[in-house]
C-alpha cells in the first residue's frame, strides 16, 4: 500500500469489515479530535486538508463548521469517503507518500491514525508542515500502545503482543506517537501542545476493540503465541461486565507555523 503509485486503482474488494472498522475508529475518537480542532480558533474561511480521511467524519465536520472555508479530504482509497452533506468537500484520491503529491497551502493539516502506518512518517510530518500557510496548524494523532505484558488480563497480554507484532510486520509503529511533539518542533512549528485519551477495551458498549480485533483476526492468528482459543477467550471476555482495559493511549500533538511578521 505504501508504495502504491497514485494512478494505481485500489483493489476491487475492500478488506472485509473495513467500513465498520473506520466507523468504529470515528465513533471512538471524533469527540477527542473535534475538541482539539475547536480549540485552535481557525478562521471561518479556513482551508483544511484531511490526510488519510478514511470514512470522512472529520472532513465532513470541518466542512459543516467552516461553511465559508474549503476542505480537501485525501485518501489512497476513497471508496468509503462519502462527501455527504450540503457543505463543500473536495475528495482527492492520492498517495500522500508520493513525492509529487503537492496539495497547496492550508490553515489546517490534520492526520489521524495514518502516519504511524507509513515508513516515511518522520519526513511526512516535515512535508505536512510545509503545506501550512503562515499561522496554520498541523494536528497529528496516532496510537501509543501500552506494554502488552502490563494488562491485568492474560488473554489481552497475548492479544496485544500479537497485535504489536502483526502491526510491526506491516510497517506500523505503535510507539511512534511519542515522537510527535519533537517532530513538530523540529519542523519549525510552535508552540507544541499535546493531549492523550485512553482507548477503551471491554466495559460493555464502550468497547472499541471488538471490531478491530475481528478484522485483524486472520493476521493475528498467524503470530506465534496467539491461538484460536485466545480469540474465543477474548470474545467471551467482551461479554463480561467486569472486563475493562486500556490497551493504548491515543496521542494527539499540534503546533503552528509562525504567523507572517
Ligand atoms: C486507520 S484509517 C484512519 C482513517 C481516518 N483518518 C480516521 O481516523 O477516521 C487510515 C486511512 O489512511 C489511508 N491511507 C493509508 N495509507 C495512505 C497513503 N499512503 N496515502 C493516503 N491515504 C492513506 C487508508 O486508506 C485509511 O483510510
């Protein structure tokens, strides 16, 4: 995926459950994200760029809240990206790692749960900073996985270790988010601010992991040490009201390109 040229069509069939996975991510994180963006004081006519827009909830929220602005939603796979609503939203299919991708200048560049998957993530933070107008904001959000072996639940220790290994195999770094403040500062942006939100596993209908684990199950079961019995045990835990855990922290960091003098 990471090296897919811009003009290569995505596979004809989405991975099973991809739409549900994207919606689950949105349901679990949108309030955190929109709270941060709300606090930036963007102008009413802000030009906004949403990188790896997924199913598009943040892009649509931006468009709805900045009717005099412009929102560009970019994804390598736009099949789930519904422009929806009466507001202006430009949908662009592009690979953001492509050096020829030059989207212009924006008051806000936002990327959530996308950069940690890309090998060129450090360089992409620096490039995204160059897509800002003077005074513009870069906001990046990614997961930071807590050490699997500190879970109070043995099955979660095995599950989250398999998850970490599976992600690492695919090129995803689940600890990279810790670098975000330093990367933003290194890109010449300031002041750097950051916030975290614990992710919820279990806890009845507050759970956000059932869908992610079901979609990842085929890959997880190829990791030594994680078995079909573990998967069944995890499913059984989800039905137990006493099952609640924090497998990851969602970390967001944001900073501003210095305004023009
Ligand atoms: C985990 S989803 C997150 C979606 C959305 N940002 C959210 O948080 O709801 C990651 C998204 O990044 C997109 N993506 C991955 N690699 C990409 C690339 N190289 N260029 C553009 N989009 C990419 C995927 O297609 C997917 O929609």
